[in-house]
């Protein structure tokens, strides 16, 4: 130890040793005083605690105040929401609202006054008084309720206001009905005049959108174009058309759908099979009988359901035989058998009762709750399979009631409304998570109506039940769902699976790949048939276990590569291909890709089936952020299988949160289901910024769990803070005001970081602190954003020339695999004027993660690979890594697993740091010759030899650090350090460092390459913001259909007192000019000053978040 730390320690030791010794009497007196102060603290908490606290309950005074206020506030919210949405609300509504607001303020003021008086009394009380008179056992004598209410006739106020709220609820339903009728009228007109023509457009995206809109609208005019679309060359269009015809119950389409049951594409066959049952036309029965006796897992299952929906008595012998013969201990057959039980209930024929009774007699397989103390109460909100016995009993009840009322599945008319149909896919959402507690839902003792309105009034859009409410009373739960419907809110509930997830006892004897248990989906659709709020299902945590069988893997490999994997890898023809061998040996890359495809295929069927069954229903998933990249293709492609995947993190706010959201967007207009916690949120400044991030990144937030945020705290208060509700309300009410601009717009970024998941799966093992790959990529993204460069995250797994063409600059760093197809796309893009910035260790591995002799992009980089350079002797460096067990010196290597270990960035190393210097500055604008960039040398760099590239920065030994290579009309920089994104000191942690202070010139040289490349190809950033700190992020979003761009600014500095107005230079794209710039929250327009390429705007000062809109006009 040396320096200040040593001096401080010695000073403290010297002071302690020289301090005068106290007498026994002095020690005793101090102890007595300490005991008294401790008792005072305890009594203060007992009576007044109303903060994020160390106790397990609130104080007596706030507990009573919160109970009174939440009852009144729920009724106030009901009235206020109704006033805002009913065309001519009665005057008594406003009068009642004002009375409630006065009462709420009075109770709050009295709580503050009583608290102050009690604290004063406690601080002056004797020990005897603290132990007796001020013991909370005397709370009834204190009568907090009486003191808080005083002259308020609470009972009268509450009952009269509730009666008015009930009356307004009916008026609200009528107003909504009138709005929906008007919307439908306009939709039908638009379908006839616009969409029918667009449905045959040569432009794929125009055609897709038109078919989706026609399917949503479902008017008679939509039948012909949807039927024609059944033969479209695009699978997405065909699937949408099938679903639309099923929703409409279009009998005229039945012959064409029957033909599709023989299509060569399994997805088309499965959808047609389902739609035939939903339409309700008995002409489909013969083909469905044949399909139900087939071999394709999902087609058989769907045919069974369809026969049930059709009330097909012709199917009884087949279905009864299936109940009797299918093996309930086989995962696939178990699903078929459950479907059969549901089908028999729908058909309603009493001849099936004996076989159903036998199923009931097989044994009780109904699930147990999580605590293991009781059976679950609410089958409509559980992840667990409710079992054969339950479904058989329900089928008997249904049969005794005559089965389904009529053949087919009709849709609730409100599901055709655009806001409801696109609720989770094209609308901004802020969802209250895990809300089912009586203190929340019954806050105003009205079946959840006050709670639903309370959320809506504060800008929330619905409820996310997260882990479900399997212990709730099902009737009370249904009341809440109905209330959400009446107040225009949505419900996302737990995803039911064929497992015992969140159960204490294993009652399921066999499961197939984790996906939707369709029997439960069918039950939910029936339960909520007339409730518009039910909008989706959700699951979370780690990626599911992969169902593996050698024959499935072999077939997958043959489909992908055209040969048996044994022949490809030179294995014996009879090699058993065990799971361990395939998942950990030479086929590991293949297994990880297989796993991703298995998950996506099952989830796609789940999504297709559920949204086909109930119009506009989405499946969602949140993956724990340390597990995000585990199977190849999931992050890039999962949006193609389910509607709204996204990350989960135990932090509310930070650069890494935004980075993860962008990983799931993949540069596309996609909502991202973000499960972000308020458990460890350090301050109100972090809270409000965490909510604000979703205005510009994910557009689909839910907090886990709502007790972290609900203003009238419950006993679960150690993770609660009183500021969170108002901060959330501030942001989400703003979102509601700006919702047309936040409705999942396109990215406006011209810069992207390109990643390869086939590479990342090897570099991203589960590490409590995060893998080095994650640190690097998040660091790179942050680095660019700190230079106000709006940046997307994109993936090679679904990269195509059209997607890449949207960007002017692409960065790849530690992206070790660039396959042949991606290489061709990148080379063509650069030759046409793209700017590529390559980083060390990129494009140097094959698809099996084996090192190559040279880069697959060597001709673009203009260099040859010469090997890894690091610092192998631990005595020569002080960089520390964490290997999931211990901290220790980093191992300087490119080899697994050492290269995956987390790098400690809380403290900057000293011995490890060296520099590279700029030797030529013309291609690095803003950098001077001799400028030194710091680097952590043990992390390594690529030793390269320039071929066609020019060296513009070097290490001290002369090795190239940055090169530049002109390629066609474009240019390629190569940055030889492997981990430039890790050259920072991190601070402001929740899980990850929000604040990343990059070492000298690291961030600057990255920005210089971006700007130098743009200058070379005669392009500019679309928007340049200057005059703000590096902690202000600029994110660009655009809505081409409205000819406008949204510029978001977010201040990441949690200690900031506000951002003084900077300057925004707008560089108009070719063929466009700036029409106006305005702030949509106020409608104000700043002055415009012309520049050589557009206009310049002086931005207003702001706190936390701001958004300006640029409107373009075509020249």
C-alpha cells in the first residue's frame, strides 16, 4: 500500500491508539443512550415508515392513509378516464372528481402532519413512554383513520362517487362501441378503395401490409383478395391470408383451403387444417379425418381440434380410439390426447362420456401450486398443464351442456380494431407486471375497475401477469379481465406449457419441446371469447431445454447441407450421434444452430396457432440477459416466430439495457418485450431514465413486479420507493401524448454494428458478471452513442442486401465468423459506397469456430493476418478477469474458454496500458498526427501486414493499429485491437456499468473513422447534434409513410441537473428538404437556419428526455 490510501490508514490507526480511554460509567451511559436512540428509530419506523425501507411493513400512519387514498384514487381514476373518453360527460362527474381530489389532498396533508407530530413526540419521549404509550399495540387508541378523515364523510363520498363511476362505465362502453363502428366503416371504405389494389402490388412489403390489413378488417370485400393470396409466392402472405379467411369464417374459401392441406410446405398445411375447423363448414370433415390420422405432429393436433370445432360426430370413433390408445407418457402423443379431450367436449356427444370417465379414473394429475400447499385455483393463469383428469371432467361438463353452440370459431368484433389487433405489435406499451394482489386489483373494491382505470390514467397500457395468478379466485380474476376490457387496456398472461413450470409437484409425465399447450390455449380463447383485453401470452428466463433425437438432427442437417452429418464429418455410418457427442464435440456449432431452429419451429407453430385461433393474440418471451446469445439465430430471427421477444435484466436503466433492446430490434421496426426490474434502482434519477429509454428503444416495457412501483405501498416494501409511481406516470403519460410517433417506427440510423450469432454463441457462456463478448459489444455501442452517433445492432443470420443498403457505415469487431454469403453481401455493399470498420479477430474463423489462416474479408481489409499479439506473462500486466469462480490475471489468448471471461473494468489497469499513435490524420478527421489512443495490451490485437491498405496508426513496435483501404466506391478501415470496446472505466452499476468513461482518444478515433469514411463516400450523418455532453444519446426513428423523422435525446447522466440546448444540424437526404421541425409535446417550432445541406436548429434545454420531429417535403 502506498500514497494517499496508506497515509489515510496510518492516520486512522494513530488516532484510535491515541484516543483517551473512557471510564466504565461513560461507557454505560453511551450504551444506554444508544439503546434509547435505537428504540426511537424502531418506534419511528413502526408509526411513520413510508419509504423504501428496512422493515417488512409500512408504519401505522401511512398504512391507514394509503388504504384510504387508494380507495378514493381508484374511483377518481375511473371518473377521470371516463370524462376524457366520453363525448359529453355529465357535470356531476366533474364535481365528483373535484371532491375526490380535495379529499385525497386533505388525507395526504394530514398524513404528513401526523407523521411530523409523531416523530417530534418520539424524539422527546422517555424510554418508558416509548415502551408503553408509543408501542404500536396502542394503534387503535391512536385512531389514525379518525385523525386522517376528521370532517370527511368517507363512506358517503366513496359510495356516491362509485355510483357515478359505475354509471360512467356504461357510458364509456357505449362510446367505445360507437367509435368502433365508425372505425369499421372507414376500414371497409379503405379496403375497397386502396387495399384490394395493393394486395396485388409487385412490392412485397406493400403486398404483405395490404393482406394483413385485409385480414384484420375482415369485411366481405376482403374475401376475394385473401383467397387470391393463397397462391402467393411469399409464405408470410399465404399464412396471413389463411388466418384472415379463418377469422372471417369464409365458406367460399373452403375448397381452396382443402387443396392447401396437400401443399408441400408444412406450415401452410398446418394453417389450412386449423382454418378449416374455424370456418365451420362441414365439407372439411373428410379431409380432416384423414389428416388427424397422419404423422406430422402439428397437423394431426390441428386436425383433431378442427374436428371438435366442427362438432363432427363422424370423428367420434377416431377420437375415442385416440383417447384409448395414445400413450400419455409420450410427449407428442400426450399433446394429441389432450387435444382429443377438448375436441370431444366441443362435439358434445354423450357417447364419449364413458371413455372420458375412464380418463378421470386414471388418477389425479391436476397441478399443485408453487408453495406445494394446495392445488392451483385459477386454471386460466398458470404455466402448468392442468392435466388429463381436469380436461376430461371439463369435456364431460361440456357434453352435458350440448358441446359448442355451433360449428366453427367466431371472433369478437372488437379484435378487428387496429388498436386492439396491433396492440402488442405496432403500439407503444407500458405494462404493469405481476399485479394480482388484492391491495392492487381491489384498490377501490370494485372488481378491478378502479385499478384498470388507475393504470390507464397514469399512461400504462395494460397488465402483464408475468408468472401468472394460479392461486387467484378465477371469478375475481375474470372480473379484472373484464374491467381491463371496459377501460381499453390489455392483458398479457402466462404462457401455458406442457410442464409443471411454477409448480411444486411433477404431475406431467412427458413433455415435448417447450411450447404452447394448445388445449390450454383453446380453453383461454373460449374463456375470453367476449373480452377484448386478452391480448397475449408470455414466458421468460433461460432458453428451454432442447428436445434432441439423432433422427431429428440428421434430418435437420440433411435439409440444411444436403448430406448426412456422419458423412460430412467422416464418421462411421452407424455412429449413434449421442446428445453429448453432438452438443460438445466437432458438431457443437451445428447443435447450437439445430437448437435455435427447434425452438423457433415449435414457437412459430404456437404463435401461428394461437393468433389464428384468436385474432391479434401475440406470444412473447423475455430472455435473461446473461443467457441472451445461447443458440444460433434466436436473437436475429425469433421475431419471425413469435411476435414480441426481448431481454430481461435485474436493472431498470443503463446503456446496456438500451443495447440489449437494439439487439432484438435488429434494425427493424419491432417491439421488444423488455422485462426490466426496479429492485435495485439506485435513485429517482435512474427510475425516470429507465422508463424513458422505452420511448426510443423497446416500445414494449413491463416492470417486474408492480409492487416496486405502486404508490400505495404494500408489506413487500424493501424494493419499493415512493418516487417511482410519479416518475413512471410522467414518462408514460408523455408516451400517451406522443403515441403516434412511438408506434414502433423504423430506425433512422445510418450506422450499425454487425454481429454474428454463430460466432457469439461460442463467446457468450453464462457468466454472472457478463461475458467478454457482451462487454465488448455493449462498449462499442456505447462508444458510438457517446459521440451522438445513432447506431443499430444487426445480425449476419438474416442479413440481406436490402437491409444492409439502409446503412452507410457498418462496424464489425470480435465477429469471428463471416460466412461466404455474408462476405459476398459485404463486399458488394462496400464496392457500391459502403464504409466498413473491421476490428481485430473478425472474419478469421470458420462456421465450426476453428481459426482460418487469413480473413474471409482480407481483400476488403487490405491486410493479411499474421497472428495474435498479447502479453502472456502475468507479471507484466495487471488486467483482471473473472472466470465465474475467481478473479485473477487475464489470460492473454484467443482460445476458449479464457477469451470469454469477464474483464473487471471498475478500476483502470496501469501496467497493462500502452498506446497506438495516429501517423496520418487525413482519413481520421478530428484527430491529429501523434494523437495517442490507449489500449489494454493483454487483451490482444491482430498482427497484420498491409497489402492494399494504408497504415494510419501504429503501436510502439511499429505494428499497424489502424489501416484504411479504398474498395470501389467505398472504404474499409481495419482496427487491429480486438477489444477496443473494453477500453473504459465503468461506474454507476446496477448490474452493468451505466457510465463508461473511455480512455484517451478511444471513443474519438472510432468517431473519426465513421466521419472519415462518410467524407470519403460523400455522405453525412442525417442528423448531427453538437453542444451536448457525451452522456446524451441521440436515437433516430422514422415514419416514411408520414415523411418524418423523430430525433430522441436521452440524458444518461443520473446526476445531471438538465441538458442545456445544443445545436442540431439536419442534412437533408437527396430529393428532400426540411419542411418544419417541431416538438410534438408542445407544438412549438424552433427557428430554422439554412445550411449547405439542410438546416440548423437551436435545441431547447431539457431534463431526462426530449423528442423533436423533422417533417420532410419531396423536392
